[in-house]
C-alpha cells in the first residue's frame, strides 16, 4: 500500500481530536503514514500535541515529522505543496455560509490543489446548523465543478454526547458539539483522460 499523506482541515472541530485522536493517529503512525492537522485556532492544536506527546509511539512519530499540527486559516490557503495529500478530511467548517460562496469554492479548489492527482480522496463532515453549508446539492455541485467525482452524499444524525449512541466520549460536552444532524460528502478527483 505504501505511505499515505493524510491532511485533516479544521481539525480543532474534528471528532478525531475529541473522540479518537490516539486511535486514529496511531493507526496512521503504525502504517508509516504522515498525518497533518490544520486549524485556525491554536488551542485545539496544542490539545492534540499534548495527547500525542503523552504516547510513546505518537511522540516518536511527531519527532520524526510524520505527525504535525499546523496553525493556518484554510480560507486563505492551505500551507502545503500541490499534489501532496492522498486523503483530506474536512470536519465541521463553521466559517462558510453558502456552498456557492467564494470561500466554499476557494476551499474546495484548495483541497483539489493539495490532493495527489492520481486518485486522492476527500471526506467532508458538514454540520447542518442554521446557515452553514446546509444546501447539500449545491455543495455537491461546487465539488463537481472543481473536478471531483462525488461518491456518497448522506445525512447522519449525531446523538447527544455521553448517551451511549453516536458520540460516546463524555468529554465531548466540554466542546459543545451539537446533537444536530450532519451530512457526509465522500469524493475523489476525477481521473484525467
């Protein structure tokens, strides 16, 4: 399979950081993958560094540069080279108002730029709170216009944290992840002919 480069955008709002950071990043570290978390806010990045730093395997991967956390505003560009990532995750971007807005197009185009052209994959988890990317079909069209093949578009419901259904981590309540619906968009780059 080979080493993969996994980039997680808006990682501070990610279930990865708050529910399964150690397990998920450990899996990438075990495979020799490179994991890069990118977020505008420094506090969640420091939280993630702290979690990773307390585990020998993850701390070693950080020391080798295979696990990194980058402070950046994805609306202004992702500080990674073209064709760098195999997989991109985008979790709950709460700064984009409309799928056809300039910022939505810019972000989708930036994701396309950093993906490897030979089959890079993207997964977006979008929060359906009022006004934040709630038009699923418009977002799908924006992605298709940028050259993506949308493989899946589905709605999933998240239960209240700590209830035993959906998110199970009791500490999620500290981060106010709402018990609202989300939709998941899985897509990959169209193959160049």
